[in-house]
């Protein structure tokens, strides 16, 4: 059996698996950013990891989001109730504390983090 | 039904998307990234309010800049076309998911053909508009399903891309463009104006002066005012032959489109060329690209020639250098040449046009526009030597009373003199969406 026949028997698709297909549901609404620091280490986000950010998703309580807080970017866990807060996820370092979002804050969710790309070596 | 989607301050919006520190701060984009000899390519609302307008350069700019007190922060950066191009392509791709048919007119402007759009999702709003709200809206009820669709479109683009747009909806492209312009000027419409209903159309058209209509020059507007046509509404209701007598075929076509009747080709392409003046973004330095533009112009001109059953004898090409190209004074380099015999042959006319372009072309300049002129038109009445008699065309000539003296097409080649190839990479904002090393940091 030659290669062409194999392809024919197993369907037309001869495309290799594509990571984009797995990680990016909405290409026109997806941006990449890079993490700094270790405030989200318990969420599996390490320094220098690439985050896949999907803007087409409406953020829900508990989502990890990239937000625009007082004119700078931050990645944190979003808490909608009982109060709007951004939570760091690092149990080892108690210097990281939640940020309450008040009416005075310039705050906007930039997008929801859907995947983390982490190099292990 | 058509929609026009326009991104205001597109370059500024792109820069701010990944640099939140620039939000609500004054921002200028100049080709050197400094205040000086280079003209301002884009200016944010904050800096425009300080009198720093796009196009300003040199002493005028320095003087104005020196008068600004230090409590107004003004950031300056180089244009990052790589970033703008990616967001522009995301904009068009998003629109393609949201509208039946999309044509990009510029990096920040697109026309949607809405035929075949499923409107069942966008039912008339349940909310009954109160009297006081109606007054606020100048009598416009934000209720048609097209209006709901446009609002959905606007919100979706903001959500997906982080880019704000204005949208105009109407029965013709010219009207939709007008609605989109009006949505920008009249902030109370929340960025969307829908003229799909006749009552709303006249309300908006009444508020627009003829001179403010894209595609109508000041000169034409003056002539129209002599016959008591002052507003877009007047123009849409005026007898069309009167409009034509006092201005031009294009103005007449614009008038027809304003009354809600779409014009058919070949004039359509002409109207689009004049109404959507920014044109597609073309690398104005590339000869190959400009040759392609010329090719398109020839096709369009031949269409018109055929519709008039005319031949032409003389071809003129004019290439204008951008006034923003500081190395030379703005000038137009034009060349005229005659065909060996009057013809409507696309091959012959294209060949001559490209020869002319070849001769006027000089490398390294920033070109602003390309003009193609076909003159010495004569009836295509079979005097040419050919194998086949052109009987059908001859019949058409008999019914064609008016023959224009020439056919003229012009295409803008660059926006604000923006030009990709002269960019150095220093002083640029980072290419947040196209280079891994440049993506934004979040902590």
C-alpha cells in the first residue's frame, strides 16, 4: 500500500496537528503576552511564560485575566463577588496581597487567559 | 443595505492597546519619533485639543509645541506599521465573521454589503423610548434591527480587538459613509447612525451641509448653493438633471445615492474613488504595487469607455509626489502620449499607460497619487480596422447624446504620507502582535 492510498483510506486530512488549533479558538481576538514575576505561580504561571489571552470571552468570577489597572498591565485571578478584586496566587510569598477595585481605579479587563506556554528546560 | 465601519484615530488606538500608560495621555506619531521637521502623522484627541494637528511640521509645530505648558504631557513615537497592519487585518477578518460581505477601503475603513444578513437576532428593541429621550436623540428612534445589528457589531469589535469604531448603515454606500461621518460628529448617537428608514434619513441629511459631503468639492458646493441646494437633504431631493447641469455626473450620482437608490457600475467605482478618498493602503514606494493600481485604473477606465461606446486616442499619466516628502517640493510628474489609432483595446491602452508610468517613475520618492486620463474620445463607430464589425456598439452611440471629453481616474497611494520602507526600527513602539521578542509584559 503506498502513501497516497494510506492517506486516502484515513481521510483527506494530511495536516499535522497544529498547536494553534488547540490553544486559539478566536484568532482575531487572541493576543499573546509574557508574564513577569511569580505572583501567579500557584496558577502555573511562571516568570517569562507566554500567556494566550482571548478577548472574545466575557470574564467570569474566578477566571485568570490580564487587566489594565491604573494604566499598567497585570495578570491576576478575577473575583467578582462579594467584591471586585484582583487576587495574586502565590501562597509562599505573603507580600502579594489582593487589590480591591474601587470606583477610583482605572480598571478594565484586557482579556481572559486561556493557556500558558511554559518552557520546562 | 450597506454599512461603513471606520476606526477613528486608528494609529493612536493601536499604540494605546498595548501601552495602557498612554491612555488618556497626549500622543503624537511622527516619522522620526521626535518633534521637529517631520510632519505629525497622527495626533490623539488630547494633543489635537492643544492645537497639534496632523500635517503640522517644522517651525509652525515647534512654535505651537513650545507654547504648551509642562502640565500637559505629550508623548511622541514613531509609527509602527507592523502593528497597525496586524490590527487592520484583524479588523477585516473579524468583520468577515460578522457581516455577509466585506470590502476593505483603507487600513481603518471597510464597507459591508448586508444583503443576506440574518436579522432575526436583532429584533426591534423592547424598550419604549420616552418623549424626553426622543428629544435627546433629535427624534431618532434607535429601534430598527439594522441599528441593533450595528450596535452589536461595534460592541463586538471593541470586545475582540480593543478598538473603537463608528458605524453608518444605509441603503447606499454614499449614504452609509455620510451616516458614519455623522456618527463621529454627533457624539450622542453612541457611534452608530442607521439611515435605513426614510424619516431618519431626512432628519440627518438636513443637518449636513453639501460642502461636508465626501466627494463634493467646495467649488461644486458653491455652484450648488446658487440653485438653492445647501444641505445633503436638498441635494437628495433636487431634480437630478439640474444637479448634473450645475455640477458633474459624479455629483449627480452622489445625489441619486443620497436619495437611497444605489448606482450601478461603471460610475460606481468613480463614486467610490471620490467618496472614499483615503484609498487602500499601498506601499507608495513600490513600482510593482503602483503598476497594479494602474492596471486596475485601466480596467475601470475601459469599462467607462465601453459604456459610452467610445474610443480614445490619448493617454496621460500623472504621478504626484507627497507634499510630506521633505526632500523635494510637491510636484506632479505627468506624461502624455498618443496611441497609434483611436482604440478601446485594453491591451493597447494598458501597454501605453505602463510605458508612461515607467518613464515618469523615479525610485525613492514618496508618491501621493496616481492619475490616469483618457482623452480625445471619439465614437467607436467602426472606423477602426478590425476583423469584426462593431454593429452593436454603433447602435448604442446613436442613443448616447452627451459625450464627455475625457475619462479621468485618480488613486491615492499613501495615507498622510505614511510610508513603510523608510522606517528604521529604533524609537518604534514594539511589534506587540507580530514578534515574540516584542510581546507585552504583564506582572
